[in-house]
């Protein structure tokens, strides 16, 4: 996503430069050129904010660490919790935690991909996040 946003931002910045050059030749902006310039500048501002948010999110993910002892203790507690849940709640929790499931028929194996912030999201929804 970051690369796509960067490319789109660069494209719009180039368009802004072309519009500014056209305005410089005419001496003053026509209504449509000025309007398009405003739209592009606003769009670039939005992209800059989204790029900042993306960078911040990536830094947060990179800085996240997992303590194996904490995971073990949490899973033990979770087993007791899991046993009393209704099937609908179990389904909702699995959707919060699991991003993708890949089945390999040749190897007769399953790979699970987890949402990077899934456990944190689950903890926040149940009011037990500590960090």
C-alpha cells in the first residue's frame, strides 16, 4: 500500500508542477486550472497523512514483540474461557485472530496466517489490554 500511495502522490505532484507551469505561461490561473490545482493539493495532503499513518503502523508492528511465557499463560487461561463460549462468539474470535488459512492437499497440511494486531484487538474488545 505504501508504494502505491507513493507512486500516486508522485503522479499528482507532477501534475501540480504541470499546472503551475501552465498558470505561469498565462499569467494567472483560469477557474478550471485553479480548481484542479486545489483538488490536487488537497489530494496530496490526504496522501501525506495516509503515508504517515501507514509508516506509523508499520513501525508499531516492527516494534511489537511476543513473550513466549506470556503467550503460554494466556493460552492456558484462554482454554477455560473458550470452553464456555457460544459458537457465534467462537466464530467472531477466530475471525479477529486468523487472517488466512491455506490448505496444501499434496502435503496434507494447513498454514494459518494471523492478523498482526489480532490478539491486541481481542484484548481491547474485552477490556483486558495491558501495554
